[in-house]
C-alpha cells in the first residue's frame, strides 16, 4: 500500500528559506512540540547551522491529515544547496518522486536551483514550484513566475505563494504535494531492494544508513546482503526520523527510513549501493548514483605527527557519507605524513577541514588547493598531476593541460559589465549570453584553476551578491604552465609549490613571497623567502630577525602569570610547522589563495 | 618520600612578603592585586590582620631566621611610619630577624611626605623602592600615574634627606609615543641621583588591565630593542651591573629579597593576595599558597579563619619549571647544584630540557654551572618555555 506515501525533496538556493519551510511542515504535522523545535532542526551539524547551508542529506517522516480527511505519510529528504554538493542532491532526488522548487519571490531564480531542477527533471521527478517570502515588500511573484518559465522552462502559472516565515500558504503546499506528486509504485510483492541514500558513523550503533525501500519490505532480524560486496548482515534496528529517531519493526516499499545492521566497518554500507535479502533476494541492483570525481586537490597534514592515525580514521569516517571525498597518503619533506585529498570544490574542502578540526579535534595544515593537470610526457605517456610538487622534470614534459569548465552565471542586468570583466580577467571565453526578463544568463568557458582560486568570492563581490553560478567540467586544454617554488632559507618547501600560467608566474611569485613575509612571524634569525621557477629566482623577501623577547618585571612570588604567558606562546608555536629551523604558521600554506587582482 | 617525590635536605633562606593592596587609583597597565581606595584606609585593622595571619603561619617556620622583608603593593606608602613600625615590631616579637636583614618598602612619589620617609626609617625600613616609572610628565599621564616628573625628583630628594642611601628607582621603557632619546633621558635623570639599584623594565600589556582592553600606541619592537640597548649602555657606564633581566645594581646592593625568589628560596606571605612558598622538611614537601585577594575578605579572615584562597603542592614537573623560570632570570646563570637542594629533585629531570636548550644555542654548561648565551639572554622567554611541563 503506497497510495498514501509521498517522497519529496526541496530544491532551493541558500537563503531562499528551505529550512524555515521544512520547519513549518514539521510543526504543522506535529513532528515536534514547540519546546523541542529548535530553529531549523534539519541542519544538524554545527557547521550547517553557522553557515546556514545544508551539506548532508537528512530525512524526516511527517504524518499529515489532508483536507480529504486521510492521513498521508510524507517523507521529506533534505538536499544541500551549494554547487559543490550537487552530487548529494542527485542522491537525495533519486529517493523521491517529486521535488518542491522553492524560489525567493524577491530575488528570483539562482543558477544552482536551475542546475538542481534539471537534475530532478532528468530523473523523472514532478517539480512543484513554490514562491517563498511572499511577505517581503520587495516580493514580485509575477516577475519570478516569468523567470521560472524563462530560465528553467517549467510551467509556473500555478506556483504557490508562501511565506514560510509567517506560515501563510504552507498548508496549501502540503496539499499540492499530495495532489501533484505521484505516490511510489506498489512493488510490495517483489523481493527486497533498498537504495542506500546515505550512511554515517554513530559511535554507539556503528554504521547507520538512510535507505529508500524500492521493492518489497525489510524487517527487523532479516538477513540482508549488500549487493556490491555480497556481505551479509542482520538488521538490528529499523526506524524513521520524525525528526526524532523512532524505531519501527519494518519498512515497506516506498518508505524512507534508517537501518542499523551492526556494520562496524566503515566501508560496509557504501552510499548508492542496493540492499536485498540474503535468501531469495533480488538479482539486479538498483541503478546507483554516478560517482562524482573530485576536481580540487589539497594536502591535509596533522600539525602534530602523533595525530596521523587519528586523521586517517577521521577521514575514513567522513568518507562513509561523503563518497566524493577521496584521500591517499602523501609524504611531504616539509610537512611529514599526511593525505592528498580530493574535493568537489572549495566549499567541500572547507567543510571537510572544519569538520576534522571540530568534530575530530585534529589540528590541520592544509596546502593550497590545486586542480588536476594533465601532463603529456615526451615518451608519450599521459599522467594526471594532482600535486604540483610531484611534477616531473621540465625536459620530460611535452605538454601541460589544464581543466576547463563551463560556467553558467545568472545575474541581474546591471552587473553584466562587471561580471564579464571578471571572467575576462580570469582567462575566460564567452560562449553565450541571453537576456531573460530582468536576469541575464552568461555562459563562459573558464580555467578551473581560476575558479578554485577565488572566482566565487569575486563574483559575489562584483555583483553585490546577486550573481549565482553553476559549473560543469568540460575538457583539458594545453597552455604554457610553469611550477613556481617557494624557498625558505634556501630550502624548497614542497608543500608551497604551485602550477600557474606563465603570464601570471612573476606576479604570483611576488605575491607569494610578500604574503609569506607577512605571515611568517619574526624569529631568532633572518628568514629569506624566494619564489623561483626552476633555478631562476623571480621574487624575494625577508623576515628580519627578532632582536629580543620582552623584558618584563618579575612578579614577585607569583609564577602563575608568567607561566600562562609562556604556555600561550608555546601553544601558538605548536600550531606552526617547523621547516628547517623556521616556524611557519598554518595559514602560510594557504597563502597562494590570497591574490591581489 | 612525599607525594611530590622530593628528597629535601637542608632549608633554603626565608623571606617575608607583605602585601598592602590599596592605591589612590588603579593604573591602566597594572595587573597586580591592587584596589583603589574608597574612603578611609583601614590601616590599623589591616596591621592587626597581618599579624594574625603571621601568627597562623608561625608553626610552619619555627626556628627559622628571616633574611628579608618586603612591603609591596598596591601602594605601601599609604601606610604611616607608625603603622609600619607596629607591624615590624610584631614581626620581631614573633620571629628572629637576621642581623642587617634587608627591609624594603615600595613607595610612590605623590603619596609620601618627607616625615613619612623618616618615620619608615625609624621603624626599621632600610631600603626604599620608588615607583618613578618615568620623569616625563606626558608619559606619566599616559600611564595614569598620579605624580609628575617634578614630584618624582622631590620624592627622591626627600628619600635621601631622610637618610636612605640604599634605594631603587623603578623605570619603564617602551612607553606610548616614547622614542630612544626619551627612554635614555629617563635613565640619565635617575642616574643623577646615584641610586644603588634601578629596575628597568618594558611596559607590557597584561591581560585584565585597561591597557589590554584599549591598547595605547606602543613603539615598534625594534625601537624598543634599541631603547633597551641604549639604556643598558648608560646604566653600565654609571657603574651599575645587570644581575637580573630587569634589575641593575651597584656592587653588593642587589635586592636580596628578590634574589631569594630567583634562587628559589622560601617566603612567607601575609596580606591580601600575597603569594607564599615554603619548604616543609617534615613532610618532604614544597607548598605554595595564595592569601584571599579581596582586602575585605582578608580582613574578615580574622573572624572566619579563611586566610587562603588556594594552597597546593606543585608536582615535580611544575617545580622544575618554576625553578628555572626564576633562576634563568639571573645574569650569572644557574648553579645546578642549587636545583637539587631547592627542589629535592634528581638531576635526571633536567636531561631533556637542558639538551634542547644547549642544542638551540641558548645555554652552555660547564660542570654544575649553567651559563646563558647572548642568544638565550635575548630570547629568555623561548629558553624558559623549554622547561614548561608538557
């Protein structure tokens, strides 16, 4: 019996009110009492709350008594709203039959929503447009309806007008979900097939998986098989989130819920995999997700070498529900043992870095992110270069190719000039420009390396926050690239090397040398900083030796104050990395990100 | 063996620190336990409390001789000669004072009159430490001091007229808007009075002070380093010798009370917020304690008996650190034999930190003598930090 089930996601740009709307749904369906309702319950990680974004999928089951008097089971599967996490979006969407497209009635459509909306349409979902923030004086529902039709190309004439903040129109949205989104097909008589939407590690339960039962049903005590590995586990716990965790005896086809099967090994429940019964199970797995390839690489090193094993464990746990995170051991002369990690984009990198530091309490040094370069060697071999310091000698390289992306930028007309200037500065090539009502859609081919650097921040700043963008990898393209090395007191610091366009090399070298001078604190001796291409020095700077410590008065019989001071200074030094005799602060390894233009 | 794992043989010298916590007003850089005076100074009641406090502690130091007494503050010169005398008489009645024991009183220009100095001297005070800080009016104002340059000069004159030939002048450098010439000028003016001792230290912005919240514009650290060097040249030329990080003296006029801290001797503490450290051979223990910092609560301790704010026996690692934190301040370096005597710890506690300090070129060791290199002397914080408990 699936007729009373609706599975849906919400597609929305950051700040367009997705979380507030979800909270309204939960309130309306008595998912939580007022007292239990802390703001935006779905964003459960600290980072998500602080940044106001959703990173990880979560689900909540709502029991809604509709106007027709019947009770419906609505499963809301939350989706992330940032371009780096479009992969997670497609995962969430694959567990749904429909999606709400929530658009800010004042701001209009943003590029990310467009991309996610296309994903939903491609996956055959029913998209229900909703205009939120209708209470704002600047709300212009007619214009935004037009925009939805022009930019995305779906019918928005019946788009619901809602204010998640005041509650206006929320009930109508739930009614529309029931009316417009189809129930899951009834496959109750078929053998169990359940899709793993997400898995995460719980210290008490081991691996917990969020699943969508597509065929058949799963019961507590069932022996289930992970289809890709053939591993068999017994189901210990089943249940749903309301959003509180509520145990259940079984999950039926069409339902979304969690499953615990005493999987202790973090690789035991891969996201996108299919679960079936160990005996009499299905033959064919469900279509999984396309695995996203990381596009940005960076070295993560523990500040203290003792934390290496902890860092590995933490990365493995994060990877459990973040399949796009890749890592492999890396050794740096300067930083010791660490991991070369692959990310979907800069935000993904920042989030992983923050989670490692906060949730796992590991002090990290992150090296400047780099894209993957494709190297054609003189002997005909083609290699991928994820780490500038691993670049082969110049005489062995026939050609270096950099990744090019296609960027789709949506912005209000008045910022067109500024945004085009920015794209040109970033070595971009215009592909297309279209006027869509008050918005303009610009398509540019841009080097990925420039996007990684600071494109997103710059785009926001030149458009006063109004431009939004989305991108896809396009191809590799050859160019004159060189490796710039940084030498400190004559020693090359491998973790600071970067690959740059020849035309930018001198400027970037100068900036790096200057930035390092600002970031490296004065020490007992002079610190000489050089930027070089091969043996050719292109820039130099110098951190003058400190002359002395402060000569403070003695505190009589009280040793505690001076101790506190010294401990604080020592703590500060612990967070630095010793390269040769020189202490280099963590931020210095990201200095390449700070460019002036 | 005590819980600290010490083997203590013999007793270090004993000193007495007396804290008089009130000031006319709180200076913005000061993080000592000082309290602005509102209304009448409860001087007599406070002297009673100090003596009662001392009574309390006598059983811990039976039979031991006091080598020095130091009245610190706050502004001890807010107390009259008669009040200081009543306290010192009380000490003499309770303990034996070494012949020629050093008895220092801190005074601020602006709070002492001529007859005060004479009265302190009559009471038995034989050394005065005068908190001049600077002779420049603008600088003094910035520091929130209640005196001007002229008052400082007058105070030193009166001090000498009262017969004090052993006195210290406190000077600060690295003051807001100060340049090298101004810092040297302060030193020269102080030297004109032929002081037996000069404390010359850098203004630091300490946590929980007004300056820490609203930092004044301080000179560049290289300029401050130049000030220190230029001032050192003048101090040296005047026949003073730097025997400690911020202390200069004529021969034989080192501050014995402070030397006792730096050589990890024992000290009794009386007064609000005073810190004491005692070796207790019967228990094979070294104990540290802090008296109630609030003057009000300290006065109430006469009734409540709650003298202590805290009391603890530092563990071995802390003792190692505290010994070197103090001893490394001395220009002549450290006698490593003293470490064993004073802490009761074996030398193997020092293996690792001494190796590191030598390897980094901060010290060199010759038998039991640890010498601080020029580098170590300039980067004393880095050297001391090596001894921090991990």
